[in-house]
C-alpha cells in the first residue's frame, strides 16, 4: 500500500494566494467603476462616499427648430455621505450623414455661439473657460442639490444649412471631489493654483470653503 505524500503549505504560499485574491477583488472594482462611467450621463466617483446623481427634466422633443427654446433642466444632487465640490462639462455633438458612406461627419457646435444654455444660475455657476462649469455657491451637503445649471437650450438661427436633418445630442459629464484642503486643485488642475481669470476667481470662491 502506497503511502500518501503529505502536502506542506508554507506561509509564503498562503501569502501569495491571499495576494492574488486581493488583486482579483481590486481589479473587479476598477473594471466596474470604468464601466459605470461609460453611461451617457457620466458621473465620476472619486473618493470614498463622494457620489452624485445627475437630475434632468427634458420635455422629450425629438426635433428642434432653430431659435426654439427646448426645456431641459439640469441639476446635480449629492447622494454621498460627505459634502463635495462639483463641476460639469456640457458636450454638444452634431452628427451629419455622409452621402455614399455609412459613417457620419461630426460638425462643430460652440456654446454661446451656436448653442445657448438658457436660464443658467450665473450667481452660482461659473464658466471656467476650460470646458467646465463650476458650482461656486459652496460645497453641496449630503442629500442637497445644486441650483439649476440651465433650464432650456436653444440653437442659433444662424446655423448653416449643413446642420439641417442632423443628429443633435448633449452629453453631460459631472465631476465631484471632497472638500479636503485643496483636493480640488490636485484633482482638477494638477495641483496648480490658477493665477488668471476665470479659474482664479473660482479658486478664490472654493478655497474659503475647504475643510481644514
């Protein structure tokens, strides 16, 4: 009768196994986070319990005429457990069909020239000139919401004929950060303190509201 070999597992191998499991768990988290940010309404969950919900009221219009106001109210709610700073990028996109091709051509659409965001609470939101609108009214407390970023949209009546019969979309990207001292500078401006308007004015508004 053969003797069964006794398998000895050293603490080193156990540490390796545990380490692999932790890597798998961590990898699964980051994959999940990356997948959630691919939604049309993008929300960047950056630290711990910093979470937001993008709220909008849209009248469901499928066609929009030039110089016609379409209701589209947008605001952001803090669904996390700590207060946070918020900024939003508004990304309009126009895609036009290409004759004899299945691909579409992307046409430029400039905010405040081709597209107007109406009813913006300019006392609370500041255009950073970097593609983002910053909520400078203060840090948003848990379960509270910002004021409306805008209430309606309107296409300029001076748009060229090439915009006729195109697909028009607006994508909104929300970024949030906790209120730890100057964390917003690290997350949004690579740790640099802005010295020119309008970012300097935004920094002046936010720096008085950080947690020391």
